[in-house]
C-alpha cells in the first residue's frame, strides 16, 4: 500500500491530522529546525553585541569622520600631531 509506505518514510501522522499536516509537516525534522534556530539566534546575538560595544565600530557621523589617530587622542596625547598619512613607524 503506497500510503502506508509514504507515512512510514515521512514520520508518524496521527489520524486527526489535516491533509496539509500529513504532507508538509514532518515531525522528524523538528530537532534540525530547533538546532538551526538556536544557531541563528546565537550568531545574531553575538553580531549585535560586538557591533554595539566594539571600539572600532562607529555609529555616529562625528566619530566616523575622524581618523583613527583622532579616536585615541584623549587616551594617548600627541598621537594626532605625530601621525602622518602613508608613513608607518
């Protein structure tokens, strides 16, 4: 019987399931979907966390228009005065 063979291959379907659930929703796939969902949530959280707190990510135009030497001028005085474009020390 082909219906029995298809049901055996695709996971157990209850007698009360609708036709859509019998054809498209496979309970065997739930663990894979869960693991992928957790992975996507973790990657999204990590990306948001690093882009929010990392010092080299600039979200406002004032800081974005400054050079890297100007970012650290308050922390390391004299950095901007000695920095010359194209010259590496």
